[in-house]
C-alpha cells in the first residue's frame, strides 16, 4: 500500500436476530428428524425466524444502524451501503437502497452483493477497495438473510440448517497507520449446482410449473458442500493470513462462517489449532448465510472475546462455490458495541412499502403455528384475571 492510500479501519459493528425461536423440537414435529441427529451432525440447537412484518431490509437496517451508532457516526457520514444477501426483499430495487431509506441516510450510493454465504466477506473486500482507492470515507457493510422463507420444510437435509438474522460493520478511512489486512477471495463454478435455488431467475422465470415443482426453494448436496467447506475454509483463511504477513501462530481469533460445528472442528483439527481460537454461535442461530460472519463478529466483540490489537480472521464459504477471508487487526474499542445495540430499538425501524402494495402473507405455512405463539421471554397476560396476588403461606 502506498503512503497516499487511506488506511481502512473497522470502526462499527452491530447485529440483529428476530425474537422468535425455531427449536429442533419444533422441527421434529415437521420432518422425520431428531434433536439428537441435528445436534450431533451439525451442532445446531435452535435458529431464529423472522416475523411476518420483518424482511431482509428491516433486519439489515437494524444491524446497520447499530453499527453506525457503535462507530459514533451520524447516518449521513455513510457514503456507500453494500448489502450481501441471497434473500433480497425484491429482485429490484436493491435491498441496500431500502436500508438507506429505513435508516434515514440521504447521501449513500447503495448496492447488493451476491456471493451467498461468502457475501459479507466479498462486500467487506469491496468496501475496503473503495476506501483504499479514496472513493469513500465510511462504508456500511451489511450481511442480512431471511432464509426461512426459502426453505422446503419437507426436506430434512436443508430445513434444519438455516435461520434468519443480520450483522453489519462500518469501515472507515483513517489517517492513522493502517491495521494490517490480508484479503483472499475465490470462486469455483464446479460447485455451481451444489447449493442453488433453481427458479425465479431468467433461466427459469416464476410460473405455476416452477411453483408446483418446488423450484423456488433452496437445494443442496450436503456431502459435497461439506467436503468443499472443510478444504476451503482452511486454505482461504491461510491465504489471507499470509497476505497480512502473519503466520498461523499469530492468529488470536477466527470468526468462521457458522454452517456446521463439525466443519469448524474439522478445520481446527486440520490446522492443528485449538477450538477456543474459533468463535462458535451456530448452536443458537443455525446457518444465517451472509449474516453469519458479521453476526458472530458482533457477538464476539460484545462478549469480550476481542480486544484491541487482536489479529482476527473472518472466513466464509458458500454457494458458487465461493470462499473469502479477511485477516485484520482489531483496533476499535469493544465496549462501544453494547452502546450501539442499545441505541436502536427494532420497533423504531420500518421499511416503506409502495402505496398500491397488496401484500401476500409471507409466512411459510409450516411455520405459521410457530410464528403465532408468544415470543420467548414475553408473558401472555391475556388469560390472567386481575386482582391481588394471594399471600404466600407463612410458616413459623
Ligand atoms: N434428520 C435425520 N436424518 C437425516 C437428516 C435429518 N435432518 N438429514 C439427513 N438425514 C439422514 C440421511 O437421509 C442419511 O440417511 P441414510 O444413511 O439412511 O441414507 C443419513 O442421515 C446421513 O445423511 P448425510 O447427508 O450423509 O449426513 P451428513 O453427516 O453428511 O450431514 C449435513 C448432513 C448436515 C447436511 C452435512 O452434510 C453438512 O453440513 N453439509 C454442509 C452443508 C452446508 O454447510 N451448507 C451451507 C452452504 S453455505 C450457502 O451458501 C447457503
């Protein structure tokens, strides 16, 4: 990097996960599976499901605004919004454009990135390039997914894996010495049909036929994807580490794509690194695709797993096949994270709908019952008869 090029720093981070939980016990009632199978083969115990009023844009906006608050910036300090997703609100406009309006930004250029579960890492790399080239000062990078509306709840090989959520970071130009960063991105189209969503694009536009054949839901060859994942997470992560000028021993924390804890364990074993060098939250969120790495990063920072000076590696793989890794030194104050979270309440964010919008119910039939039940942690008071509580029986 020449001395004229601005340094790139991660200054803000934020996350959002919908309140409703879809547990393995819930899935046991839908498909022929068991909590024991899901936990032993994937490490997943539960995942989140977006409510009917939520969308990829609304979740991305909450996480994004939290990241801006964490960075201590005003919304109009952001000059580009890049949103990674494979579940956009619409084919067009971009989901990033909807986020811009929802957070009240008036200045940013907005676009989406499509690289499936590697999408956030690709978007991060794109943001770094814009800042490094002097074309932007503050870029909001969001990974947001609403996968539960694209799952086939009769396919036990896929519906148990995925969940909804969003995570975001702000990258900023800095005059201070740069934090070392190494970036590696790869794409192997041999894997193009290993994880795919067949219909809805120009090759198979939506029709009664595509609907009746179930071609609007995610399909996956699990075993081939697993093999690719274990191989590529290690090689892509190490390539980024080498580009940062570090060795494997320098790494303080790896934030891997949260697809399956067995994949993460296999990578740890292959690299001869202890599991405590890897941040894991797949047990609580499942695979949230492009949201997975930033959601895990924000959780790691807010839970005290990252401190200034730490060398961290974010690494992902996904449909395409794609993979990507960012090796960077953490320079921000981790205590800022909870400040950003507290500053943005989900109910304060709304995504504008068109005036003539005649909405269909977006809730998958298989999840209707789950989404209708009271939220965890909220008491249903509708059947409580008002009155004085009885005194506890006193014994002397
Ligand atoms: N419950 C119970 N049994 C199941 C389930 C289930 N949910 N799913 C599959 N099985 C059965 C299979 O039918 C098979 O039965 P059989 O032996 O009678 O034929 C048996 O379990 C073993 O199935 P496998 O597919 O071999 O199971 P495996 O151990 O490979 O685990 C899994 C499957 C979890 C999908 C694993 O292959 C995996 O994690 N792959 C990677 C997936 C991934 O990471 N995808 C995300 C990509 S990122 C993106 O861009 C979206």
